[in-house]
């Protein structure tokens, strides 16, 4: 027996024997999710055939068309919802060379951060260590590249720390008049990856990630007293606004059809790898749940929408567009869930400042209790497609996963199909299916849309100002231009 088949058998024998008085729908759906489905085939096609899916690229368009066709073939009610991205930036290549007084020393491996200005940028290099305020105060970095060292990133906590450091360094470098920023890669073995910047599409400061070993070599040369000049050439395809699409499928509800449950995963990715753990695995998961619900003829009480968001990596543009286009329906959205932290086993949910979810979640997870234990976290996540639902006061969840292969390969050229935990992904599909039907069929949901005053308290209690500033959203939030108005 294959290992995956054994795990599924154990889950069926243990999880489905729960004393929880499950509905027939829930039992049927969990059983279907754990049986043979096209989940792996879908993921392999998305990663290996279509590949990296940066918004605005031909691969992204192909992924949207493919997902729409797959949903349509499953007899689902599916739509392409068009929205506008503010600008196009697709890196063709970024090259670099380091020079001393005698000429070129070596050519480090580099990649540009999103929206770094196209062209050649050349200036001397200043080593700012970790890029703290004290580090900057001890240097004159005006007109220079600022080189910053990083800790190795191995898990989700490391990612949050890296985003925080990058935001602070970017702002300090900008204030100090630096010519650009060089971030040492936080991954070993010359692994490169891409982030957006705190200014997003408005970025005008060149920022690159340099292979860790090359950055360390550069630091050793600088500390030995050798002055270095760095030349970076950024080549990218650029244009103004362009349109792209979210893929939205729907299974209509019955007696509570006006109320809406959304589960979503973003179909776009960066193009260095093939977007496997971020976030192809969860695109395949969402599609598989929709397909199996339709195949079984399951009609939940509330309407369930299955969203494949686009433009997430550049700034959550697809899910934001949805909250704008469906603004008149948001009072009737009873839960929005984002699945976006890889393929490690789900161990609970971030409830984003709303502890009313806890008792409900525990009940909905009873049919899959053998796949636990599950622990829910009250922290608010600002960094995926739940964000605009949170800012609109819509009850929202983010699945929390074990860090299997996630941090090391995040946004990197190594984020490929072979890094996905296929066994856990299969179990996760049953977990998300159980929670989705739990919310869709609950007679009396404890969660409802928050008021602006309640949201302001969440923002304060959860210390979200820094995170919103990190994504250049704080001013829009306080002005009422993004999220629920006063």
C-alpha cells in the first residue's frame, strides 16, 4: 500500500468515527476529499506545464483560462471577474558586477525586487550591517548602494522578521538618500527570491537580493578595506494599467442562499520558481473541494464561493477588487477564508482578532479530529487575501500550517512541485472542506460583520499600524479609502 493510501485509510477509520453528529453532507465530502481525486494532477499541471504565474504574464493568463475551463468542466457556475492592475512590471533579467580600483572583481548573482527602476544603476557600496537606525547613523550612505546582511530564514516567523527588516531598511535608506539597497539573500546555496517593496507599484528605489554567499564575499572585501563599486542593470517589461481576472465559482445555497461563505487561494505567483507551495497547492485544493461538492450534489444552506485570486503578490489587488465590486453584498458575507501558507499540515487557524470563531471552529473540525490537534491563534495576519475582508469587517480566517518546506523556498526559484507535501495537502483538503461546510450549514453563526469602531479596536489591539504601513496601506485605511468607512 502506498504511504498516502495508508494515511487516508487511517484518517477514514479514525477521523470519521468521531462522536460528533456530523451531517451526511460533511461525511460524504470528507470521504470524497480523501479518496482519489485530480488534486495532484491539477497541481502538477499548474506548476510543470504552466509554470510561474506573475500577474500580467502569458503564464498567468494561461492559468486563469485553465482554471476556468476546469471549473466549467465540473459543471460549476464559474465566472471570470475582471479588475485593473495599476501597472505591469515583469523582470527579464537583472545582472550585476562589482569593481574595485583595478577593475571588475566578480559578478554576483542577483534578482530585482518588484518594480525596481529599469536601467543601469552604478555607485559605491556601503555596508550597513543589519540596517538598524544606529547602523545608518554611523554611515554616510547618500548616493551609495546600501548592503544589508540578514539572518537565515527557515520558517514563517523568519519571513515576518525579514519583511519587517526590509521595510525598516527601505525607509531608512530612502530617508538617507541612498542610491539603492542590496539585501543579502536569507537563503543559503545561492538561492534567490523576490519580494514586493513597501511602496509596491510606486517603488522608485532600486532594490536587489544578492546571493548569500556573494554578499558575504562582498562584505569580507569591504571589511578588509577595499572600496567596491556596484553596477546593476535591471531589464523588465513595463506598461501602465492592465486588466486581469479572478476566477470565481459558486455553489448556491438553499434556505440561507443570500448569505455567502468564501474560500480562496491566489493563483498568481512570482516567476522565479513554479509557484508550488505559494500558492499552487492551495489553488488545486480549492478547485478540488468545489469539484467534489458539485459531483456529490451537495447543496449547503449558505452559498459557497470558491475564489482563485489574482494579483496577490503585488498587493492583494484581486481580493481588494472583489470587496469593491461586491460591496453591496459584504453585509451578507459570513466568512472569508484564505489558504496561503504552503502544503504543510493545517494545525489551526488565525482568527484575525475575532475570537468568536473559536467554539465554531472546534465543532466543525471534530469530523477530522484525527488529523489534529488544532490550535487557533487570535493574531491578525496582514499579508494575504484575507486583508481586505478584515478591513471591511467581514469575519475571516487564514489557515495555519506546519512550516514544511515553506520558509526556505518562499518566493524562490526552488518553489517547485517536488517541494510540496502531497500527503498533508490531501488531508488539508478534507480539513478545509469540513470547515467550509460547517460555516455553510451552521444554523446560527456567531460571527457577523464588524463596525468601523470595532475594527479600529482590532487594529489597535493587534498593533496593525506597523503592518499596514509596511504594505503602504495605513494612510488609505485611516482616510477611509480602503476598508470599512466610518
